[in-house]
C-alpha cells in the first residue's frame, strides 16, 4: 500500500499537465533561482525546480504542484547535492515528512556519526563508565528517536555528565532499586553521596536492561508506573537538550536528562511519538502509548478534556468511521521537556507493516496564527 502511494505521487511529479507558461525567478545576484510552470490562474502547476545562488545551476529543491498546492514528492538538496529532505505531499497536506529510504539512510548515518563522536570525545575519567562502543550505540538510538520526532538530534556526550550518571548508576546498584531522591547511607561519605544524589536526581533510570536496550525501554515508557506522564520519553525528546551522559552498573542504567543548554530556539508546532509519517515498526509495540505535546509558544496549556483520536485510514487517506478504542487516556500538565501532554493507548492494536493511521487532536487553545486542531498520518514499516 505504501509503495503504491509513493509511486502515485511520483507519477504526479512527472505527468501533471495543463500549464500555461513558465515563471522564472532570479536570485539577487542575477542567477536563476527557480523555474516552474503555472496554470491559467497563474498558480504553480507542474514540476518546480529551485537552484542555489551562484549561477552554477546546482539544484536546491524539486517539487510537484497542482493548482497552486504541493502534490507529490518534494526534495531539498544541499550545495554538495546531498538529499536533506524527502517529503510526500497530497493536495497541500504534508503526509510523509520523510521517505522510507531517507529514514533508513539517516539511521545509518546517525549510527556512524555517533560512533565517530564518541571516539573523539574526551573520556570521563571514571573507570566504571560504560564502554565507548556501548555509549555510541546508545547515543545513536537517542539521536535516531529525536530525528524521527523532528527535534535537534545532534546531542553529544559530555564527560562530566557521564561521570555524574555513572555515580548514579553505582548508587542504584548498591541500593538494588531505582531511586530519584536518595537518603545518605551511613557508610558513604558526604562527597560521594553528593555525586550519587546528583546522578540519581538528574537522570532517567532503567533496571533490568543493558545500556543500549534501556534507550528503547525509556522511550516506550508505557509501564503502569510511567504511562500517565511518560517523563522519560518526554525528557529524551526535549528540544533544548544538547548534551547527555550514560551510566551503567549491574543492569542499572542512568541517562542524564536535565540538560537544557541548546542555545538556539527550536521551531516546532508539536512533538509526538509515534511521530508523523513513516516509523520503523521495531521502535514500537502494541502496548506502546501514543502522546503529543504542543509548543507553548503556539498554544496555551491544554486542558483535561482535549481529545486525541486515532483512526485507521486507507490508501486514499480516507479515515474509518470510528476511531480506535483506547485502553488508556490521560492529559498531564507536568513540565518534562515541554509542559503538558496528551497520552493515549489503542486497545488491542495489531501492528502490521504498511498500516496507516490518522491522529486527530482537537479542542486546542491556539495563539494567533495557529490551528485549533491538528492531524497527521502515521505508518509503520
């Protein structure tokens, strides 16, 4: 089904007809910026091509329009010609923000770059810190989740935060349980406890998993103790996170999750998981909670009555008559990365590759210029 939809929109790119003339736009330096056909109403209609400035006709973007609306594949390229965006639009609606091929390619790139980053990063000096190869794999997973969800994914490893997290993991292993607000044991010095307490209070924690496995477990976050808030997941997707560190001791894992030092503002309307568009099926289970949080610059805080419905949709993107039944629903107002979240879980979800869903959230309190409802397509592959 997904391949058919992709083929159809590619055909739209190639065969749209009925244009009246070509419009030509120049860069300030006089070089060609874009050329595209328009219909009798002077609306873009057909293949749109945009070039980087400089006169060398290096393609910056390719897209397909119909009657003024994006309708088909839209791709963007950097100056070196590398593909940096590969979207699918249907009648002006962004349906798939990334193609399957683009996602899979980024997954490989992110893994390679994470390994390179860890290899070059200074060590924490803590002999009990996780092995570099495990750190690289865990960082790659974190970065990939963030990439899929549309937040800056270039999170780095910081040696001080690695040391902090490792002290936390060591303390959890000593206790034999998870603990975010520890009390000082009689046999621990004040200095050691200060390090351990920080390593507990400022980290995500997981037990019974390896470091690499724990990233998936904390992103799932759908056990009875966490599903109402999804605090681990939401902290991992915090747009302001720039650096982190990991600790591991006897299958107690910690990940520093309190960093908010990213200097530049991050533009987004909402952050959700599963994310809009294509999502690898290995990142979700039938019992994974679905959630959405909204940018407080765009929306006032949601209220408890906000509905979040999930519909099945067919290849033409026509939704089912009724939404899926839910076995969990909660609206939280805690500030874990972004204040507020709507959390739902479909009842008896059957995960099938190629399945299509539409998520609809309405009753929002938008600030001027933003919609009172949002909807997006999710498809697992």
